[in-house]
C-alpha cells in the first residue's frame, strides 16, 4: 500500500482525526496517515458486515502476526511494512498497537459491560492506545503528556459511545455500563427500543459528566512546554467536546436528534486551534 492509498483510507473515513492531523508538517502528517490507516484497517476487520465472529477473530490473529513480521519489513501487507518503518523512525513503543488489536477482539466477544472499570479498559485499548502512538510522532518532553494521551483517548471514546448509542443498539451492543442503567432505573429493553424519558436524561447527564471529567483530566495533564506540539490532539479534543455540547443542547435526545458536527465545522475548529497554537506556542 502506497502513502497515497493510506491517505485515501484516512480521507474516506471522514473522521475528525483526519482533519486534526492534516495540518501537521509533512513528515509527521505522513506518519500519522500511516498510523491512522493501520487503526482504520484493524477496526474494519471487526466491523465488516460479512464473516462470522470466528472468521473475524482469525483475521485479527493473522493481522497481528503480519504486524510482527513488519518489524523486519517482511509482512505480506505493504501498509504494515510502512508502519514498521514509521515505528522505527519515531521510536514508537509497540505495546499500544498490540493493545489496540486486543480492544478490537473485545468487540468480538463482549456485547455488554457490567461496570465502568470494564468499559474503561475497552476505551483505553481502542482509543488511548491511538493517542499513545500519536504523541511519539508529535514529540513531547514531559511524562505527564502520556497521561494526557490516555485521558483524552478515554474522553473521546466515551463521547463516541454516547453519540452512537442508537447505532450500537441496532447491532445488539450496549457500551453504557449496566450498573449505570440500573442506578438510574433505565432498562436494556428501553435502550434497545430508543425510549427517551426522564430516567434516560438522568443517565445521560451522568455519562456526559464523566466524559467531561476525562476531558478536564487530559487538559490538566498537559504541560505547557508540550502544548505546542499537541495542537492536532487538542483539535480533536475541541471537536469532540463540541459533540458533547450538542448532546446537552439537544437535551440528551441522541435517539431523535443529530448531534454530529459537519465537515465545515471540523475544518473550522482544526484551523482555529492550529492558528492559536501557531501564534501562542
């Protein structure tokens, strides 16, 4: 897979991630493009409409094996060989890549999460890991930036979960901790049938507050000296925080309201953060 093909994967996804890192200097942007293409391809193995759970599990195992081969440039997949070179160029630890694959495996075996601690592990594996890859490309000096990446990843994934409750329910997936549903008197059946009521509003208020808390933890973790290099991550933070604001604005009715933000808004937020960081840092 050429760099242009990796770029096409990133652009096609229409992800906030793409708009955030597209303003990076070319070497870092190309590295981010490769990393994101890997994350996207890994996710697609699980999200494919066709194939049994066993087949998808086997595909993930094969993908992991090919990733290991890429360390010596011997993978059958050119994307993974390119990723192997990127890992060496930016000295990226390999653990987050393996943890990401573990997170995707969780999606094959787990349809419900009893506790937030269980969900937090999932969020770490599928989102914090991506942040840990990215900060090595961005460059940082302070250990606290690792905490920034971990907390921001959890905040972003919690926001994704809140935005996609209805879509996930259609796939028989509930990511909201069942202990929280029980706490607020909202049942699985009500969620599966998109029932919007006072108990759901109270449940969502609690979930949004938790996501906001992780956004705030991320902000507090970021040392001023590292802030300038993190503008792409901060752009992601602003984009997703806007989604949370939209959820609140729509009185938490994610069943019947569109809380997403447009491509124009994503570009505008990314440019605004980039301009601010260029001037201040």
